[in-house]
C-alpha cells in the first residue's frame, strides 16, 4: 500500500482532522503535502457532505443538506518542479470505499446514498417534474450495490472520484468569478440559482488563517461546477487504471481530490445523483514539462479511461429530442433532449411497478450510459439513455406477456420543504 499522505479519522469532523483539506478553490491554499514527480501515495477522502447524510429512511437530511459546506476535498498536493504551462500526469492506481470492516455512520462505511435535491436547495436535472427531496440508501457487498429503497436491482460499482483538479491561478479565479457573477446578475433571484458565487460562510481553506483566510474566503470559488482546472466533472469512467493530464496554473499544480462515488449514471442527473461515499484513492503523479503548449491543452483536462468497468452485453435505450412536454419546438437543444430521454426511461420503468422517484434515483446511481446521438439535424438534437438490462432481477425488455410488476417496497423516502 502506498504511503498515506492525507489520513482521515472517521471519529472526527473534516475540519477537526490532523491535516485539514478545503472546500473552495483558491491559489493561496497551502499544500497539505509536497511530493516528487514519480511518487505514488494514498489519499483518504470524506463523503462530500462530511457525514451530514444518514443511513436511515428519512429524506430530511437531503432536503436540508448544507451546500455551503461542500465539497470536502483532500489536498492540495504540490508536485515538485511543476510550473504553469506544464501538464500534471495523474494515474489512478486504485480507488474504493472505506474498508468494509470499518462499518459505521459515515457514507462509505459499507453503504452509500443517492439523493434528489429539492428545487429550493439546488434541484436536479428534472427538478420541474421532481421538486421535492428523496433519498435511496445503497448497501455494499464486495463490489455490488443493492438498495432497500429500490428493490429488484443490483450492479457492480464503477468506483471513481467525482471531483479532482488543480488550483486556479489568481487570474483564472478572477475570470471564473466575473463570468459566473455576470450570469447570476441576469436573474439574481432564480430558484435554483444560475450559479453559486463565493461564500465565506463555512469556507474551509486548509492552513489559511487570519486576514489571509478572510481575503481568500471572500473570493474563493465554489467547487460545484467543472471548470478549466478539472473540478467537479463527475466522469464515471475515471476509474482504476485511468490516466489524467491536468493543466498546471500555479507552481506545484496543487492537486486536490474528493467526492468519491461507488457508482453513477452519466449526467449524475439527480444532482446528488451518484452513490455518494467516502473512501480512499491511490495516485501516481508526474510532470510533462511544457505540455499545455505542446499538446494544445490550454484548459480542461484530457484523460485515458481505465479498463475496469463492468462489461454489459445487452442494453435498453431510450431517446429524446428538442421538444418540450408542452409540444414546443426548440432548436438543437441537447439539454432538453437528454431530459426527454430520461423521462421516457422513467415512464417505462414505472410500468414494472417502480415509482417515478425510484426510477429517477436509479438513473442517477446505476451504470447508465448517456449519449448525444445527433446534434446537427435541425431542429432536433437526439439524446439517448442506455440502461444495462442485467442490473434487474426480472425481465425488463418488451415482450408479448407484458411488464412483470414487482413489489416496489416502501419506496424512496420523501421530504417536502416546510
């Protein structure tokens, strides 16, 4: 096992650890550790809400999830010799949940969760159809996940980090804040918000203190979206065996990682849509000098996915186009097309006994493939959602005998905003 450079004590909050990570992006956050190129090391990661979500049958914690506290990130890790303009090469050697003998109240200790955020707290991809909070708990048995809230399915996890990236430069951070602030200003009272501005409340900035902390907290970027530095890309295929090439914007690169997922469907459509968990990740880092200019990677990472994903031989696919539920035509609206494909899949699964909420949660958590199948045939984009049929314990393809209705159990816990 590689040396643990970022240990976490399961009995302590993220902010009470021996080494404190961060939940904002800022170039001045000091490194938690400095490593040489060619080094392999292990990082412990806390679930993104630091234990605020519980293994129970209530969705109140999803309804009230404190978005100002996320994401709980481990790092940053500075790599000796890395300079702006280089590419930081990051190999994912291994990634997994907290060892299952360490069972307990934290997500990753033998269990994880998927949530639908209510509209007032960020919403999900289908928030107009699903405005309330819902939750599903998943139990881990080896590499397999099952849920008491969504019976009749089981699948092998595609364990991956939802969030990994390098620190922005001061100039890049200013660009983020300017453009996202301009977007917010177009509709400042929108619910859910168009973007999340800097928020000093609950900011965690590693070893920064005093006036330096106050200045940085006022301008540090939230970690919710993906950006030029990588960030919260939620790419489910960044699994064991993957290699990622991150642009370096500050000396040392300052790599951070967190938001581990046991599994996820493409799009993470419920917002809290993967199977969220804490765990560990083993990384190997190296530096490609001048790589940003040499390979034209001036922004946004490129990656080579690993080959450890489960292999499915049969899929059931659903398509959607750029037409609203009210039959309004939109022009090549791929976002809408993917929404419609997801809604068609949900409608189909309800014929087998699932509630719409159970089907929605399943699409967020299971190894679903999402694709933009056509983006040029005016006026419609075509998006598709592929569901592996092997994850179901019953026949799910159309047949002359009709759908086999299952017992959906008690369903997914719901919580309505008070």
